[in-house]
C-alpha cells in the first residue's frame, strides 16, 4: 500500500519547532546553569517553563506521526470473502449436489426402476433439429459476415504496473474488488458505482460496461453477496437466480462477466477486447487446495484421473464467463464429451454496442471457450484422443454448437480463433464444427456429434447393479474394497427384483391377460424365490382388479417391495414419525405377527456356508469387508424390511417400557448389521431408557471404532456427550460435543447449541481448542476416531469402482466423500459419475 501523510502536517511540525522547541532548549540550558551555580530560583523557573513547552512540542510531533501511521494502516482489516474456498461448483447455477442415499426405499417416479444405490437423473436428450446439409466447404463461411461490430467498450492502456498490483499471493488488491466483496447487495452497490463519475481509467471502463448492460434500470435486482473463488481468483455472484426471467438472468451473468473482464484488464494492463480474444489460450492457476488421498492408487490413464484432471482445470481456469459444464469420459474408447454452457448474446451487452455486435461477440466467445476446454482436455489426458464439446445456453436443453476435436484439429483451429476479426465477421467453416444459424446470425439447434449420455461415452453397463455381477474383482477393487467378486460390494437385496421388473415392464403387453401370462412365465423361469413371489402378488393384484395395467409405477412398487413385511414395516416407520397419534400397541402387534414366521423358519440365521448381513451404505459394506469379513462364508443380503421391522419393534417396546423385549430386537439388529452404527444407536437408546448409562457409554465408545463415515462419527460423539453429562462428567461431555463439532457435519449446529447450554450451566467449563479436545478425550480413554483414515478408505473405493466401470457404486462413494469434505473438483467428478441412460 502506498505510504502518505495527511496534508498540512509538515508545516505544523516546523511551526511547533520554532515556537516551542528552541525557547524550551534555551530555558533548559539556563536550568542546568542554575544547578551548577546553585541558583534555586533559576532552576525552578526553568523547569516550570521548559517542560510544558517540550511536552507540547512532543504531543504535536506525535500527533503528526500518528496521522501518517493511521493513514498507512487504513483498509488493512481482513476483507470478508476474499480468501474463500467456495463450497459450490464454480460457475454453475446451483451450488447443490444431490444427496446420495444408498438405501432409497422409494422407486423413481418413472419406470424403468433403477437400483437404489445408483439412482440418477438421466441427462435430457437434446432436441433433434431439422435435417441439415453437410458442412460448407472450408473456403466459404457458413453465413455471411454480419454488419461490422461497433467498437467495444475498452479502457485506454492503464498506468504502469507499479502501484496497481498486489504482492504475490494477495487477494482483493483493487478497490473495486474490495467494494464488491464487502457489499451485502452487490447490484445496488454497482448501480451506485456506475452512477458516479470515475476518474481512474479502469473504473471508468467498468462503469461504462455496467451502464451498457443496463444496471441503472435494474431496480428489482436480487440482493446478493459476492465471493472470490479460491481456485480461479474470479468473482462469483452466487446462484440465487430461480426467480429471474431469462433477460435478467443474462444481465446477471453479464455483470459478473464484466467484473471479471475488468479485473483481467487491470492485472494484465490491457483492454477488454484482448481479454476476450485470449480465452482459448488461458492456462489454469495452480491448485490452491490439495485433496487428501484423492488420487491415491488411481491409474494415471484411468477413468478417475481423466475426470479429476479435467475438473481441476475447469475449477482453476480464470475465464471471464463462469465455466458451467458437464463431462463424461470413456477411456477405453479414448473419448471425452463436454456439455459447455455459453453466454447468450444479451450477456455480452457490456462489451458490444448493438445486438449484432453482441451476437458476434457471443459466437466468438463460444468458439474460444470450447477450444480452450478441448485443448486442455487433450493436453492433460494422453489416453484421450477425441473430445466432443456440445455448447448450449443457460436454462436451455438443446445443443447449439458441437465440436469434434482431436489434437490435429485443435492445432488447425486455434490460429483462426486468435484473430480478432472473428469477433466482427463470419464464422469458421470446418468439418469439426457443426453449427446452424438463424436470420440474425445466432445459433440454432443442431445434432451433437455425440451426446453426453450416448452409448459410446456412457455405456449402460456401468450402472448395472453390482449385486448381480459375480465376476472376479480386479486387483485394485479387491485391495480397496476387500472384494473377491464385484457382488461383494453390493448392499441392495432387492437388486434382482428391480432388474426382473425392468426387463418385464417393457414387454408386459397391452392387456391384463398378456401381462398376467408374462408374469406366470417369469415366475416359472426364475430360480430366485423372491422374484417368483413378486410375480405371483402382481398377478393377483391384476386379476382382482386392485391395480390396473396402466399404473406401472404402483405395479413396480408391488413387485419390488410389496411383500407383507414390506407393507407392515413401512406402516410402522410412518407411525413412529408421529407416535403421539399412533396406536403403537397395534402397530407392534402387526410387526410381531409379520416377523413370527421368518423367525420360526430361521430365515436369516448364519450357518457354515453363509452369513446374513445388512448394510446402510456402500461405505459400511466396504468397511465390513476389510475389517469383519471372514472370506470363508458367502455374505447374503438381508432385506430392508427385516431390518426396519426389528428397529421399529425395538423403539416401540422401549417407548412402552418393555425394555427387555426391546433388547432382544436390538440384539438381532446388531447381529445382522455389525458395521452399521444405526443398529448400535438403537440399542444405546434402550439402555438409556433402562438407566444403564455406563453400558450405553461403553457401547458408543465401541461404535466409534466401527464407523465408516465422518457423519456417523459425529453422531456417536454427540450421543456420547449426553451420556457423559448423565454420568456427571461435564468436562467430558463438553469435550465430546467439541469433537462432534470439529467433524463439521450437519449435526454441528445442534451440538453447538447444546454445548452453549452446558457451558452456561457450569462456570468451571470453557471452550476447548482442537488439541485440548483430543487430549481430554485421550486422557479418559475415549477413542478419537480417525476421519482422515475414513476419507482415505472412501477415496480408494471411489477410485477403484470408477476405474472398474462400476459407476453406480462410484457415484455413491463419491457422494460419501462429499459428505466428509466438500470440494468443487469432487462435485464435478461426482456429477460425471451419475450420468446414465
């Protein structure tokens, strides 16, 4: 920061010196002379006069120096939001990722039914355009050149770099950047900024850009705050845009783009035209956060690293217009497909002075950003030979521009894109570019070279249920997941019924008679008893007329999860959601009646050849394989309904003060689900109800060592805090709350509230640091849990399943990683694994 002092300070110092310092020094000399001459009057008089004068001079001088110091330090307070690892996808409309629920009980809204552990929403099929003729010859433009582009708004070359640039590594160096980051209403702040004359050249350029895009008339703009993306150093204006019209949405993105273009102008001391022209040649900034273990054990030429490298590039590249994209890869086919969002012409109003110019600028930006993505995808991934880039606009579903690029094609096209004439004239004609134009020169929908969910890049087999794949596990999968066969990582007992229903639903016929006949054939051909029973109950429903052939969704639910225990356990779970208004004894009676024949048959009892186990997530299954599996007996999966029925029965019995009976149900839960903390927590609640607090605390400490996710760890410490409080150990209760909070899960706010109440009730307690928390727990022999190890376990499993083309399982495991620690790069990888047809 440039040093300066307030004007007028130097004359004040000189005047003070003349008026006070010299006479004071003379009197001081006289005082000293009086000491030597033993003249007391001279000594006392000198002291009385000279010291006040010296003190006054000293005060004036100090005030002048203080003025300099305060001016030097002004503005150095930490800037809110300037160093932020944004927990959103950089540049996408919505920062949310879908929660992964490995045990989703409900079927999707449409048939065919998919395996719950691999639920995903298929990407929309691009609309098919009218047939078009082949690409025009390379020597002819596809359309005639539009009218010349008006001169873009660009600042004159700015002042020298000295004084404009922050020290290496600092953020928020420019006043406009700080203005935006400190605002609680960015658009209102920018309206105010643009309404005032700006003397500094770059500020004047930005004000002109904002005026051109119409910020002055945007009175109903949403109230948002800005953040600075930690990876790309770009400004990001959030994603609270659901209520905006398309026109306002484009203006919103255009303002964000203008801010980033202007920052680029300042950093590089250049014009807006040069910033936009250089997009295809940009390089990503160095990564600012290393993901722990995120590439450990990954094949450098495999599926995981291909996605991870492109995601790192996409999050770190400082493009002006937010980089919203989807990706899909098939390394075996050496292809990567990118769905890239490009700006609509109205978003470029900050740069071009008329509509024709906006169209040309948006077309040029689309070309350059697409070539940038393809160039870096090929540079970063030697195993990829072909990159398809399909471009569409925000909120649109069709493909407006498609590229089929390899290294030779990229090399051929880049020189043309570096030419500024493309910003104002025609459009390159090349066999690698598929484009069509309307009367104004903007893109019309075209058929992509390869859609992102096409069979070649996203083969259907990747999302087949792992439970039904008995093929040997790869060495990588065996090491990471403790699996001998692919099915050893399965958790869904109903996977066979789901596949049987999906195969049947497409061929069931148009009449009830046809549907029943095919169900009978399915029953007779199946060797799976649960499929035969499912065919029988659906046949009965159709014959009796309780369900109609047209209601495929309900028929699918009845087939997959429609046996008596499913219905009873579902009813019991709903009753426990509102126990005050439910007839719990009646619900309990129905549960016990449904469980009785299963118990009498010993249907899920272990024997010398197999064990029956239940898992709530893939992470639990993998932890079980690595820590508890004996690999001598086959693991058979327990139905969801059986686990839910015992859990509901235990809870109801405990609520009815029949705790010993409740313990019997919890014993069965712990037996079939030894790697599921939820089973232990049911037992903890019963023990608590029996006032067996020591036993409950001991079980929680044991369960901490069996957690496979950080979320489960946080729950265990949260519950253990209450048990320690019940035992009168307030200090350990506080430490357990602190440990739960340290794990940064959605439970943290609730733990914070209860810890605050505890601290308020005990004046001897205080907040503990992380080290103090771990020391306090360790001294009490309470296990700490190892979140880093759990993250590594899930990461290795996610990598192995991705490289092994088991993408349904890989998506669920990557979602588990996101629960442990959110990162934009990982969100991008997660989204790519969800794509299925």
